[in-house]
C-alpha cells in the first residue's frame, strides 16, 4: 500500500504531512486531514478509519459494500464511489472511493499513484490546486478530474473514429472490420463510465447531506453532471457512426466477395464447354471419325478458342466485367 497524508488548510491549500501528525480524536481536531491510500487491503482501510474515530460498525459496513457507482451516507460519513478510466484501452475502470467527514477525507484507488490521479500535487510541495481546502473541495476536484479525463478520452476515441471514417470514404476495401469492432467495444466501455460518473455526480447534486455542506460546490457539480451527460451522448453518437461504418465495411466486403465469385463464375462458365469437348474427344471409342482426320486436332483447338472468345464477348456485353 502507498499512503500519503495532507492537511487541508484554507490559507495554504494542500500541505503534505507525516502520518503520525494526524490526530486520533477527530471531534477535537483543529485541522482537516486528507489520507490517500493506493492499493490498500480492507484491513488497512479499516485501521485508518478506526484511527480517525469511525465507529467499528460503520467500518464493517463499508468493508462489506460492493464496489459500484454510489453516493451514500453511512452514519456521519459520506461515501462516494466513482469509476475512473486512465485510457480507453483499459479493460476495466479503476474505482476511486472517497470517504468524507467534516474533519477528514480518505481517498482509496486501485492502481494509480496519487501523482497520476492528481497530477498537480507532483508540481509543488504545497499545492493550492483545490478550489476549497476541505473534503467538499476534494469532491469538487474529483468531479473536475473525471470531466477532464472524459474529454481527453472522448477526443482520442473521436480521432480514431475520424481515421476510420476517412478510410471508409477513400478506400473502403481496406477497412478492417476487426478494428471497427474493437473501437465499438472501447467506445461502449467509455460511454458506460461516463454514465456511471454522471449518476454519481447527479446524486451528489440531489443529496441533502448532513455530513458535508456541498452548497459551495453545488453549481460546479451541476456543470460537471451536464458535461458528463454531453460526453455520454457524444459517445452514443460515436457508436451510431461506428455502426454506419461497420455496415459500410460489410457491404464493401460483400461486394468484393461478389466480384471474386463473379470472376470464378465466368471462368467456370468458359471452361464447362471446353471440358465437355475435351471429355468427348477423350473417350476411347474405336469408331470416332475425327480420329482419322488429319486436321481434326487443330480444328478442335480452334473450336475451343472460338467458344471461349464467344463467351467472353457475351459476358462483356452483358456487363459481367463492370
């Protein structure tokens, strides 16, 4: 487990501190603390919550909850679980869990380092990148991060979609249906995360929390929910365009297959009468007058050429070579 501790100071912002500086009695705490845990076990999360004065029954309840998108008040805690994607190629989203109380906030995430989750913290020892140095400010920052990543992922997906569209318009025969299906899966995955994030943010907008005062960030939460709704609808439109490209690619592949089948049909039609002639004169009958006629071989060859040429002219006039 990688753990980092901070003090949320209204004047200095986010201040890194040592773990032993965190007070055990949060009721008399003069400061607000933020503990960030990367890849912790349930026991390690429980140890930190107990240190912060959370009741054992609430700790057990939080440990038994499945990881799904949610906003929940448990006792005097506010629990937020939201999926986060690092890239569109991630097979599954990583969930960030935020456990907040008036004087502390615990964030838990699965695989990312804190500097990757909140890049601004890597720039300075004392950071003022949160709008409000409080647990509500961290919620605001988490929503902002989700929206920023969402627009970045949407742009990447859109770029890949536009490249596929160009190929479909210019050289449809070279379209790889496997690439289209892969992008459809990725787009669907990104859309699902946007929808789950939107659900969480809308719950934060609607919740009448007795734990945290979210009034100061409510307007920003509303804006975040609208942005996530826009991203979800944008992903849905991308899915529709991918369906069109998929149909276009399938038609192009079918047309190419029909052309190949048409060529094989022409070849077969040409060689059927030639094979018939060869079969007739390949019979081992004694009484075949042409066998004793000197120019017979050349006459039969000429007949074969005339038949093949006549069929080619016929198919050409009928438009089989178009």
